[in-house]
C-alpha cells in the first residue's frame, strides 16, 4: 500500500485512464491524478494554435460557470429558446472528427431540458452526405453548413445566445429533419 509521501513512486505518471480507473478507490490516487492531468493539459495547450487555446479556455470557463445549471433558463434568467433557433453553443471538448468548443447549432427538438441540435460551420472543405449546405441564413453573416453526423442532445445550459431562426413548419427545416434521420440510418415514412 502506498504512503502519501511516496505517491510518485507508486503511480506511473504516464498511466492510461483505464489504469487510473482501476485505482479509483485508493486514498492517494486523486492528488496524483490531478497532478498528471495538469501536466498533460499544459503539454497539450503548448501544442495548440492560439485560436484553439482561446476556444478551449472559453469552453473550460463556461463549464466552470454552467456545469451545475439544469437549463438555459437557469443561466440566462429567462426561457426564450424555440425549435428552429440557430444558437451559439459551447459543445465542450471533442475528439478528432467531432464538433467541439464554440459553434453555431440548429435546435431540432426539446426533451426534459435538453435540446437536440445539429452543429453548424461556416467553413466547408468538402461536400459529403453528412454535410448539409444551408446557404445564407438571416442573422448569420456567411453561408452555413450542418454537420448531420454530429447531431446530439445537449443540456440547454450549453447555449450561449440565439442568433437566428428557421421556421419549423417550413420546407427547409422539414428537409433538414429528414436528412438527420437518414444520416443515422432510420428509414422515413413519407
């Protein structure tokens, strides 16, 4: 059994997350884990471009301030979100090939204080089945594209601001909904 003073000898600083998980209930693990995460985070931030560091830190700050909020209403003091809103959203940390940090997103549905959103971008390098071109949307300053394969449920506390709106009864919104359903492999009844 490790003693607090010899923690560094008992835990390999390069342990993988699954190794830390196996030691979760050991008394000295938490302090060692916190030190390891701080060290790894510092290394990671040093390799990031300045813009990504900014987005990462803003996202981290948002998490610190909003992590216990149940909804957008709790953060903003009023509830003005609607199906079809285009919002500025903090998607948080992401792995490669996932949407992360701060992006726009389109609200498709609500359920128990969560919103089902499709992330958006103003940059599209390729045209694939999972990228839906929106064109110019009122309230946004450039053409936009939806990442259909990144659609997800989020706590509405992740929503920073509402920037635009699509009519949920309109043809464009209905087509987007069907495209998301097709993207996840569900056949639509038409």
